């Protein structure tokens, strides 16, 4: 992995951790993705799974802001991590 890809991967794992710590959002993520808690543990390192987690966070502006604030990053960093892990699929979170 490149440094950018490694950084995106680490950030996505942190975002997944943030999501997992928010019971209300985590339950919604599981329902939305069809994943179980054990699936999350098994696939937490998978770039495709992490893209799905980032896509979920990016669905709501407030989630983006809350996650970015908790991780002490700029909101755009979540979009950039998603794009890098997804092979360049750029999105705008607003």
C-alpha cells in the first residue's frame, strides 16, 4: 500500500470505530448494510467494507461533522479517504 492508501485505511478504521461506539448509528449501519456485528469484526480491514462504512457516515452532514470532530480531522478527509479506498470515486459530502 502507498502512504496515502495506508492513511486512508487507518482513517476509515477510525471512522468505523466511531460508528461502532454510537449505538444508534451502529444499529442503523448494520440494518442498512445487512452486516452483523461479527461481519464487522471479520471485515474491518477490508477496503470494500470500509468504503461501505464511510458511505454510511457520508449519508448525513451531521454524521460527517460529528465523526470529523471526534477524530479531530477536517470533514473533507472522510471524503478523501473514501475516494482513495474506492479507487478514485470522489464524492462531495454536502
